[in-house]
C-alpha cells in the first residue's frame, strides 16, 4: 500500500497499520511504536509544539537533518480528516483518539472528531473488528461520545472503563486531568461487520 503526501511516501511495511489522531506531546505514540514493532503507526498532529515534542524525543540535538525516525512510525502534520479521506478502504487495524479538544460550546460541536458525520469515514477505513480507542476527561465530551455512539450502527457501543486499561500508555493530558480531579473515561469501540 502506498500512502499520500511526502510525510507518508513509500510503501508501508507489512503488518498492522494504526493511526493516532492528535498525538499531543507524543508520549502515547512513542510508547506504542516501541512496544509494537510489528505495527506501523501514523501519528497525526497539527500543532507545532506537539510535533517538536515528539521529534525532540526521537532525534538527537543537531541530528535533525539526517536522523531517521523509527521504521514503524510515520508522521502526518496536517488535519487527520484529510488523511482519512485518502486512505484505502479497510486499511486500519486500530485508531486512537486520546483526550481530544472537547470543543465545549454547542456551536463548535461540529468540530468534534467523534461526530455522526465522521463515523462513515472511520468505518470505511477501519477493518472489520478493528479497535477504536477513545479517552476523554471532559464531561461534555464524554456525554457527547455516549450519545453519538449509542445512535449509530457501525461500531459496537460499549460502556467505558473508568481506569486506564492495560496496554493504553499514559499521556500528559491524562496526568493533567487526574491532578485536576477530572475523571477520564476510556472506550474501546469495535468496527462491526457490514
């Protein structure tokens, strides 16, 4: 499979293909890449500070021009929706959306990544049985996820876990939420069969 844009040029290695939308500081992406060398992770982030945070962990100071990234990591520095529209059908084995911007104002709800209009696109690129992990500490977003996912037929609607499940590396946003006394919820949705 060949993917679009320079950041993803070339053929991906065989094996599972995962996508993280909005990797923030990159802690989760880096932990997944290190723990799962058999999987290729496309890490998406539009904010320069997050991209720099991940790259500064991976690339030694002064080696920015020639230091390679891990072979199972691809970076996408544009809106993840642009990438999703260009991906082939049923190519993703796992999708991560961890502590996204909640867009708490009602007039901004259309910007939320978990949205009824996004679900057909996500269902198209996720393999049957693929896992979509979502975590949020924002009560408005948590209610929104419950409502949106209860009203659709593309993914198994599941109850969220109240503690981070095993195999879900922590993020700085989760740590910040817990320090502030906010209670994250963790969903693991599965793509249903057509």
